[in-house]
C-alpha cells in the first residue's frame, strides 16, 4: 500500500514517459531493482536459498525481509513527497530498491551481496541516465560566450540555469525548464543554460557552488540589463542554499514570468529603436530579494529587542 500512490502516478503518466522508460539504462535499473524478488520467487532457484521462516518455505519472504521492504516503502514515500517529475518518482524507487537489494543479498549470503554490490558499482560508473532530448528554446553558453550574450542587448531579460550533467536534480529539472522555455521564450525574454560542472570559472564568477553538499544545483538566475536581479535557491551568509522546490508553479510565481512575458513581447514592436537608454519602466517588476536569515541573526535580533 505504501507504494500505491507513486505507482498510480507512474501509470497515469506512462504514455508520456514510455520512450525514455524503454531505454537501456532504465531497463537495466528495473531488473537490478527486482533482482532479489526474482531470485526469491523463481522456482528451481529459490529452493537452494536459506530461510528463517517457521514453515521452512525458501520461496517466500521471511519476517525480517518483509520489515526491510516495508522500511523501504516508507522512505520512498517520504522522498517522493518532494519529487517534481515522474522521472524523480521512478528514480527514487529504483535507488532505494537497489539499497534494499544490497541489504537483503548480504543478509542471505555474503557472496551474493558482494556480487550484487559490485554490479551496482560497475553500473553506476559506466551507465548514466539519458539526458533530456525534447524540444526547447534554450541557448547553451560556455565560459567565453555567457558574458557577451548577457550584455549584448540591455533590453533582453535572461533566465539562466547553472547546472551540472552529473547532478540528478539537474537531470530531473531539464524537462521542466525546457517546457518553461517553450511557453515563455520571446524577443525580450530568453532562456539560457551553462554547465558549471564543466566551466569552473563561470561557477566562481557567478558564485554557484558545484559541491553536492551545497545543494546549489540547479540554480536559476534572472538577469536584466546584463545584471543579476534574483536567483533561486537563495544562499545564506554561510553559503548554504535555502531549501526551495523547482516546480513549474514556483518558478512562474517567484520570477513573475507571466508579467515578464507580456512586457517582453513588446520588444518585437520596438526593436527598430536603437536607443541604448534603459529605464526601469522597460522591465516588469520583480519581487525584491530578501536576504535569508540565519539562526544566529534571528537570535541576535531577539536579544536586542529584550534589551530595549
């Protein structure tokens, strides 16, 4: 029952994702995720396995194996509460299924556990999830083109994603970002991407940490007039990313995309005007950035109020 909700969500979206689901990476991942189930339930194989069941039936789960599977279900449910796309739901199920398989195989036979763990490591090192290859209106920058492009036309507003190919979060977000570019791209509002995992200088200049611990990948930055106006996720004084969900609804609301799009479309009509003077009225209003409060700041503020 614990896996029922993500399973129903997966079945509902199956027509949209069958193409990437049938790719070798996901087919192999699926078989590795159910490896213990296949061995425990396959006639001719399960008879040779050890069991702790009172009835001595080696072709059924014992009570400890059921506990491990139930614990896995609870973890998947908690992780999937923050999942954005179907790919993330499936990815979480596959990841924690493999973890459970490792535990179950080691408990069954240490040799089988070592063999399965070796297969997982080899698979992780040699196979990568397929990248999003769908339609998009996105310009890809490198370390030499990003500055020139952002400063080329001060009337153009840019939303730039700083990403890394190795990041699962960036891979899951790719489809969402591509869909936004298809809906909102116009003459005065453009979407870009730059791989900070590949271009370290860009990472340093725009202060986007590529460390997995910083949780700053992906980062979305809004540029107007060639200057940064806002970014998500925000970063506190200790250079830690403030938790933020990269859903399409959140991005539209936080970056005020509907108003940006309506005002940016007018650039088509005024493109003949070559004046370089930029006024604030040319840009739609964007919510002002509020610096994230740290726990230390909030404590100091409370103490100051008490002294007064």
